[in-house]
């Protein structure tokens, strides 16, 4: 069983499209735990409406809005989940129909997967969100034109899916390509390191800290590129006032490991 831990905050239209993309998965053996970092009532009402006749179970966890506390609500989601394998996803991301199937294919004991994303520009994001519902076939029929016009920053990962293999494994910790909006690990491995560091508040690098501590505990990181790509909707940059401090704390842990 897979648990999708879906982080969200006050963007119900994006959440709707994310959930609609999860509704049409080729592999429906999963549950969704929505980790809501203090959204207002419209998000709660959307989720309640989506839960009706949804093909998999949706659980909504909510905490009061006291600033960016994603680590805290994700830890609650980890403890609430019933799946032995966890996929972390953000609600500003739309997934391909084989997203769950590809993550399952890449899952491997003592490994975590860091996937990648395809960035959509502001114009295309607004255009898609104006659709009444998410439609992957409609989107994929225009992928080349979207790429040529600059609407998306990658083309081939939507067209080519590469096999599993040792070539995906990272030899050591690197910051590059760690995206908390698309990564996966075993629930037991997350719990073995105490899950996310809840003292890391504010946007930035809580995902790198999580991956570093997993690798430091012997878990092998592997790449999910050309397999699990998500479509990342454009939005204004989050408040990054805590990012430098969070990065400093991760670097301290890396240096302590090297000594």
C-alpha cells in the first residue's frame, strides 16, 4: 500500500487539479493524506466535495495557520498514513497518469527516490487552471507547442520513460534535484530518523535536511528523473526569509558527518 502525503496551503484550484490527476491513475492502490498547513474554509469544502465518489480514500489533516510549518503537518501525515511506502507531493503539482505506477516501479528496499518537476510558466498555468477539469490527454496533445512557446521548460521527460537500474543511484549526498514536491521513501525509514525536523520552520531546505538524514542513516538515494515528473504550476515565490538559516543548519549536519 502506498500513501500519498499531499501538502497544501490556500490554493484550492490547484489542489482540485492535483486531486483530479490522482483520480485518473493507472494504479489505484494508494491512499491520500492531505497535509494542510492552515488553509481557510474553501479548501476544506473542496476536499469534502472531492471525497465523494473518489476512487481512493482521502484523509484531511489540518493545523492552525501559524506561518510555514510544513514539517509539523507532514509528520502528522506520516503517523496517520497506513501505507508502508510514502510519496510526498505538493498540491501545486499535477501528476501524469502513471505517477503512482512509476513510483511503485522505482521503489526498492533501503532506497529513497527524489523525483523532478517540469515548470509551467505563469501564462500556461493560468490557461490550464481555467479548464473546468484536468485533462492529461488534452495537455499532452499540445506538449511540443507548449515547449516551443516556453510554456514548459522540459519536453523529453514527458515522452521518454527510462528503466530502473543502479545508474539511478547517487554515490553521496548532493543538494541538487531534491524536491519535496516529488519524493518517496519507506515509512519505516522516515520514522527511523524521527521524520522531518520540526524545528525547521519557514520555507526552504526542510526536504534537503530530510534526504540528508535518510542517507546518513544508510538509505540510498536514487533519481526518479524520466519516470515520475510532475507538472509544477507557476506561483509567486514563497517568503524565503528562513531559507538561509535552514540551509546553514543542513550544512552544519553535513560538516559534522564529514569530521
